[in-house]
C-alpha cells in the first residue's frame, strides 16, 4: 500500500513541473509582445518596458522559466500588475467563500449523485429509474450560468426566498452564510451530481451482472445486503473517479457562478484579472486550480487502492 | 497447412460501401425504434437549417437598437420579447445558432483529426509516447474553460481564438483515449496475425488500428461538441468570447442577466435553445455509444430485481 | 407405486414421466423456463422432470446450450428476470415447492439447504471482499453464528477443502488464489451450512484437466462424508460415468434419456446419447480409430421444429419424428428414452461398426 502511494506521488512530480512550464509558457506563445498585450492598446512604450522588466520578460526564456518555477516552489505567486500587491495577499480573503462553496457543493453533489444513482440502479427499468435519468441528462445539458440566472429569477426575484445577490461571510453567522450561499450551492450541486448519477447507475448495473453477484444470491443473502455490500463496493471505483472529475468541473462552474452571484471568491478574482489582463494573477489561478486537481486525482488513486485489493499489488 | 496467409486475407474490414449501407439502414431502424433519438436528430437538423438560413428568417433588424422598443415582453410582434436596446430576441437567438454550431463543429472536427493523429503516433512510438502523454496529462490538469480563459486573456477575445482555445483541450482528451485504444488493439489477435503475415507497421496502423479507434472517437466527439457549445456560451457570457455585436446564445444570456429582475425572457429563451441543442447531442452520443459498444447494450436486461419471476 | 398417490395432482402429459413419491429429496416436475426477447421466446427448459434421492449423485448432461445450466439456476430461482422467467412446473424440495416459497423461505434454502457451485471460479468470488467475509456470510445467516464462531468455522472449512494456512488466507482476496483454489473456496462456501443438496454447475469445466480430477474427488468425498446429495451438471460424459449414480441426458431444453450411469453408458437408447458417447474417447470399448462428432449444429431454441427436436441430426430419423414429438418409452426399470425408434438405437461398437 505505502509503496503504491509513494510510486503514485513520484509520477505526480513531473506532471506538476509540466503544469508550471505550460502555465509559464502561455505568456510566450502569445502572438506579439506579451507586455504590449498586457499593457493594452493605450500603453505607452515606457509602460510596456516597465511591464517587461516587472515580469522579467527581458531575460532569456529558460532563465525566466527557472525563476518562475523557483518562485512557485516557494509558494510565491508574484505581484499583481493592476494593484501592485503580492498575489498571496490578494488570494487570502478570497479563500473562504470559494472553499465554503466548494466543500458544500462536493458533499451535496456526491450525496445527491450517488444516492439518486443507486436509487436508479435499484429500480432499474421502472418509472423512477427513467425519471432520475431524465433529471440527470438535463443536469448534464443545462448551462450552469443560465440555470443560475433562472434560479435567481424564480427564487430571489419572484419568490423572494433568498437575496438576489450578495454574500454574507461566515462571520455574519452560519445561518446567514448558508442562506446567502444556498442558490449557488444548489445550482452547482445539481449540475455536478448529474454525471455522478449516470456513472453510479451504470457501474452498479454492470456489477449486478457479474457472476459473483449470482454467488451472493445463491448464498441466500438479502437483496439489500447484496446491493449495498456486494454490488456497491466493487462499483465504487468508477464512482470515486467521477466524483474526482466533478471537482474539475466545479472549478469551471465557480468562475461563472461567483460572477453571477457576486461571491467574492477566487473565481471572481480570475474573471476580473482577465478583463484587466493581470497575467500574474491568471498564472497563479491556473497553478492553484491545476495543483488542486492533481491532488484530488492523487487522493482518488489512493482511495482506489483502498477499495480494490488488486491495485495495491 | 501449407496455405500462405497474405496481409490482405487478414483484413477484417468489409468494403466501405457495404459498411456504409449497413450503417445507414441500421441508423434508420434505430430512429424508427427510438422516438427520443429521432427527436434529437430532428433538433440537430433544425439547427443546421438555422445555421444556413436564419438570416433570411429574421423579421427585424436584429443588430439595430430601437430605443422605443426596449425590454418589451414576449408578444405576437416579438415572440421572445426585446432586449435592453430594443432588439428582437427571437431573431437574435435564431442567428445565434450559427455561432454555437460553428464553434461546435470546428472544435469537434479539429480535435478529432488532431487527437486521432497524435494518439496513433503516441500509441505506436514508445519514445514519443512518453513525451506526448506527459504533456497531455499536464494539459488535462487544467479545466477546459480556465485554460481557454487564460489563452484568450493573452490573444484577446474573438471567435477564432475561442475555437483554438477549446480545440487544445479537446485534442488532449482524444489523444489520451485513442492512445489507450491503440495500446490495447496492438495486443489483439488480429493485429498479431497481420504482423505475423508481414504487414508493415504503417499498414497495420492505418488499415487495422485506425478504423477501430473511429467508433470511440465519434462517441467522444459528441461529448466534445456538446461541451464546446457550452464552453463558448460560457466564455461569451463572461465577455471574452464572441463580441457582442455578433449575437451568440452566450452573450444574449449575459445581456439578459443584467435585466433579470424585469426582463427574464432575454436570458430565458437562448438558454432553452442552448439546453435543447446540448441535450440532443448528448442523447445522440448515448445512442451511438450503445450501438458501438455492445457490452453497454442491454444493461437493463439483467438487474438485481431479476432473480425472481 | 408407493405412498399416498392421491396427495399429488395428476401429472400433465410429460415427455418423461417419473414416479412421484414423497421421499425423494428433490423432485422437479414439468419445469419450464423461457427467455423472452422482442419477437422471440427461447424455451431453454421445456417440460423437464427428474428426481434425486438423499445422498444420491445425479448427472445432468448435454451440449452447451441444451438448457442444463438454466435448469440448475431455476432450482434456486436464480434466473435473471427479465429476460428469463420460470413459466411452469414444480420444484419439490423436502416436500415443499421452491417455486411457491416466499422470499424468506427461499433465502433459507439458498445457501442453507442447497449449496451451489458455478462454472467460472475466476469470476464467482467478489474481488473486493475478503475470502473470510464471503465464507462467514452464510454461516452467520443460516447457522446463526457469531462473528467469532463463524470465523473459526470458516478456517476449519478452508482446511477441510484443502487450503492450508487458513487463518492467513481468510484475510486474502480472490485474486491471490489460483483457479483450483477458488473453486475449493466455492465448495467450502456451498457446503458451509451442511446443505442437503449440492449443485455443481460445470464446476470443473474452466479448470486444467489435472485440477478437474482433484476438485471432483474433493466434491465427491465431501458430499459422501456429509451425506449431501449432488447434482453434477456437465457436458463431459466421462465425469458423469465416473461419479454419478444416475444420468439425465438433455437436448434442446428436454430430457431425452434417463437411467443409471451403467445403463446410459453400456446401453444408450437415444441417438443423441449415442452421439455424445461416440464423441468422447472410451477406453472400455475396442479402438475405433477416430472420434465421431455429432453431425449438424445445436438448434436455435427460438425456432424448434415440429416433432422431435433432434430429427435433423439423427441418423435414425423416420417420417414420424417430424410429425410427432416422441413420448418417454421405458426400456426397463427406470431407464427411459424419448425416441420413436429406440429399439433400433445401438452403440456402434455393439452393432459391429468398429473398423480396423
């Protein structure tokens, strides 16, 4: 088991490095002078030169790359061009809203997705099954930002149950915080759970056809025991995979949701940085997201080994 | 056993014409059996029709602001109402179809061709495989929209840049899939057989392995099509996609967001079009997957309820 | 006929009428299991009747697709539905009809009174649960054992089926065992609750020939020790000849011939049985130089012909075979055959066919 984890960690290192290289190189593949692009149309030559030296663009490529990777390793994301403040400082106050949203959505979408998927598999072929699958396919096809707007119109504008926009930090009290996060959490959880539902259902149906399920039934086990132990355990590998993948999809969802619901999180910061062409922030966000996803994948792989003895050698 | 086996004897593929005929007739059969699938195909055909003819169907000057017609609700004159500058939402949504389909088809086609080519190379050359796959792993560590956002932040907004940005990640995911397919096909008996029979690597790759990756690439392509339509709408919504003077479902929804309290219709209708289109593509993809992967077919036929009569 | 005959409802016509008497451990009457797909009904088991006494070993033989495995699965109502369904018949086990039992009673029979071993040892054990867990489950369920009792009983069982070092191996997983070992574990699970009947559905088909013999000997010895009756389902007549007391030969969902192993082997009276015997090597008959496969292919069960289902492949076929399905003819005692021309049917060796 430990050997497997270490092995898996070692594979991760080059990927992290490459992620750094790609993040850095994005600036280089831009057509024309990156400093001019960042500066915008109205930038004077002096301003452009200033940006160039601030970003170290006047140095040779590999030296810049080395500097960049070394800084990232130290956890130093550099300085924002727009506000001239260290990015680490800018990130800090924005962590809480995004993390809160993220944790709520991951928990809720997993519970919803796995639960409904299991219900669907248990009732396979019935009307309930079809209803769940329609619900899931709709969640798969609906654009999140549109659903967010729709939910604002229905629940905030017409019914007045929730604030239209506006974020209450945890400091305002837990209940107030949850209330202000309710719509974004629900919208993202529904969309996130759609794929989990489908995969859970199909994974369980596949295991239900296995010979060892027949063995379990031939032993006289209750159908409940067969389903929740003999079927669920082996089907949890694809389920865990898709839950992990959902986290990636959420990162995308947050960029849009935080903008719509005016949640002062990292996603909103990224969108602002893009309109301001604040490239160091964009790079920092890319690194944060990519490394988060790599860590999630690592956790998923370790959970695999826990579930399936064949993986842990 | 003195018979010599020539490479052409080992070919399992039937003549292309015959296969196409089979595919065609089985597709017609599937449409007759499955009304949901038939509906999905119909929706895509309507979409294609709009791509070609939507500009002839418009009844208003959908780009010209009409200050006296601002924020009108749906009516006989303006089926989907008007937006904040008095432009007809119905016409704009119809014309917006072009952008979604253009992005969808371009990204799908480019990434299918690129992904298959690179995937085949990666699957057949150990050295290149290592380099390509590490790069692909790293690229796939970024969520599609974030990478696209970053690229567009540098290149500037615009339709072309959106397509290129989305193609990058679309290609990466296909490389991974095709490559894994190649790796498993390489060990299959019939590839072994044609290798023994003296077929060259290139021949095996082109005539045996590539046709067998086609199915899975097509299935993944429907997913790419759906997700790139959604991504384009998302990017346009954030204001970094298609510029606002060209109507796109994404930027119409974005425009409506600001007026959601008084004019929900601006955002509502393009969103319905977007959802229905993506839904149709996803359902067609499901049907194709069931058709191409018999293992997945008839999963319903044996379930847990099934030990009893 | 012994016993109070009026206790049983009169039999419908059946191909092989067997005498009903309550002391049979298992009696299957007119069992019919069909599979339904759009536009077709496959009669995988069509009016099958046979019986089994306590401690007896009975073979169910036939080519693949003849319905023998479906028969076995039907006995425990393990037919996947849809597409399959048991559409008729009775399965009397210890005086009660399994087909009429409620779920609780059925579960008590499954794994408790009747154990079952399947064809694929590689896929019949759950890959992610420990062997210990899979072995203790039925013990706790049917024997009411505590965790600890079940654990030590499971260890005994593993030793019993010839897997040493049981304490350690109980913590292992299926992939850490060889095919033969997995089948031994399956036997341990099936016999764990001292069942009255063990059903072995092609239990050794997937194993190496040398391992096959070991597993069969093991099953035979253990069932003899425990007094458990045994149904051996196989396509291999050699296995049946060696281990079974009586044999039922199945073809296209019906039992074609039934009798003691000696009768079936020495004096087959159905052309299909003769064909099966001709297609396996025999050491007890003069050398014939080559093996004769049965001509033709196994039937499409969705489109059975009128009359006898074997007519197309049968060298004895006469006009009558196409018109009317043959009923069971008694050869002598309990040896019965469903063939119009059974009196002409002979093993080639006896008929002097042997060349060279």
